[in-house]
C-alpha cells in the first residue's frame, strides 16, 4: 500500500487524488486530502461567484472523488506551521503532493494603494463567498462610484456582483450579512479598467457577455477607448487575433456601437474602460476619492506605453483585481520571483535536486494561470512522476496513523462526516431564512456545526 497526502482540497488537489486512485500501475493507493479549512473544494466554494451556479456545481464531481473508498478528507488541519510541517508529513506518508494554490493578491505598487476604501478583489470575493478568514464587511458600499482595476474574470465577477440587486443574489448562497450589506449598497457606477485593449483582456467571452445581460445594470463602452485597439479598425489585425480575442472585441464593439435609442435606462451602469494604467489613488476626506490613470497606447510589440496624458475617475471604493501569486509554505523551497515551488514535472526541487516523496500540482506548481479544467492535466503530470517513483517511495514505512498523530499534536481534524454536518447546518440556516442553503461565514459557526 502507498499512503499519499494531498495538501489542499480545491480542484488541483481533488484531481490529484482522482488520478491516484484511478490509475492501475500501483494498486491500493490510499489518499488523505488535507485542508486548513473544515470545508473542501477550495476556490470552487470560496472563489466562484455565487451567481455562477453551473460552475459551482462542479462540487458534485469533486464530492464523488472525496467519497471514494480510498480517499479521506481531513479538514481543519494547517500544514507548514507548528507540528505538521513538511518533514513531519514525510514521516507519516510515503509521498506528499502540495496543491496549496496562490493565496496572495498582486499589488499595484502605486501611491495611495492602502487608503481606506481600497481593497484587493480577493478580500471582496472572500467576503461575499463567506470565507471564515474574510474581513467583516469593511467595504465602502455607501460609495456612489466604484473602480475595479483589472480585466480578468475576477474583475468581471466583482463588477457583476456590485451591479446586481439583493433580489438577484437572494437565491444564491451569499451569507446573510453580505446580502444585507449589498442590499443597502449605494454604488451606481462601476468602472472596470484595463491598461490594454479588449482583444488582449484576460476575461472569457462568456463572462464578458454576462455583463450585457444583467437585469438591473447596463454595460457601456467608450468608443474612443476602442479606437486605440489595432484590431478595432483593421480587419487584418483582427483576423490575426486568437479566437477569444476576436470574440471579446466583437462583444464590446456591439456595446459601443449600440444606438442610444436601443439602450434601456437601468439603475446601475458598468463602464468598461481600456488603455488606462493606474498611477495613483487620490485621497479625499481621509480615504480614496478617485483613481488617476495614465492613457496608454499599443507599443507595437503586444504591450503598451504611457502617453503622459492623465484621467481621474471618481471612486469611493477601489477593488484591485490584477492577479494572484503563491506564498511560501514553511519548510518548502520557494521561488519568490515566480511565486511557485521549484519543480521538475511536479517533483519538488531542493537545491536543484528532486526531493524524494515531495510533489506539487496546481497554481503553486505552474503559477495562477488557466481555468479550473487546466488542473486536470497538471495533476496527471505530477501523479505520473509520483508513480514513476513509487517503488523507491514504498521502501519507507510511514510512522503510525496520521489521524492519531494529528490529534496527539493538538490538532482537531474535521473529517467527512463533520463536513456533511456543516452542509446540513447550512441547509437548515437557509430554510430558516426563507432561502436555499446559506453559507456559515465564521470559524466558530463552522466548527460548531462540525461537532467540535
């Protein structure tokens, strides 16, 4: 028997566990999927927007893996600190696969970034997703105008949530506190701003189109922004774009070219702005009052350059959505420049040499790129490396029962029955509020529901 720990229960971790138990080269592999939280599914639970129920339904597939007879979920266990560092894990398991994601948001590195009213989109997503580490509603939702910096899918998500009404969000699993705060939101203008054009933006066409079909908000585009995109005016340049870039350009072109008579007056508006680079957050009354942008233009090499022309956009709330980066896990090597763990085909490298029994998969392996499905081939590559090493790994005998060792170290693991109890408690909470299942947003509530 080969005993493997997978650290992280998001898609990369669960797909790693799936690949391990579905392969036939090494029979009887047993997998423990460990997580710091008492709840599984990672960003599918705590990162996918609440109104994206089709994507959130991926939990059903992840659940099937975690209910496999040779897979055990063990939550409320923090790895890398205290008594459960990488060295200790290698004493308890033949192999450990780290699938810990990229937990930190990238910063802008500009003056005023830390003014009150300026937040990372990560923090905002955690709040409306009921992450137990989230700040307790410290967002300036009394703002008239919000600026979302970035044009990826996370930026689209937070812009869309800001533009939705409470009635639109009530059927979702948004926690009650966040729903109440969003119901009182004064935000009427949401500016989503990118430094390049729509044909180079990171959002997917499906996410982009959703902004144009919101019942209570209108999506608008400034034609003068689009005119700077070489593919906007040149059929040849448009034809040379990847298919996604062509589709995105066409969507925003349709919005920009829409006759005024075809527009319906709605209480909120999402303004998509392009070729603007943030250079400073401006203070007003002790908090953010506007964002100063420099106009950019294409540099002819796929990037942009500044023009020296500036524009200020009013904003009492600023959300930065410019990407994620990995964070070091105590006891593991880390490439600070890349924000990843050094590896060769998933094998962790220590001083350039593969470390026996240590592996990585997901964002901590390749960086924060791709979509949820990208984690499948990534996990398979890592598992292939692990299986190639299996005979050498099996020569070691792990020390004792991991669960007993965790409890002896003072940890309080939440296993699958505890997670199912949390699910039942969230269903009961939703029923009591006249809603569907509603997430429990705090550590105490989650652990109490789990029976701790």
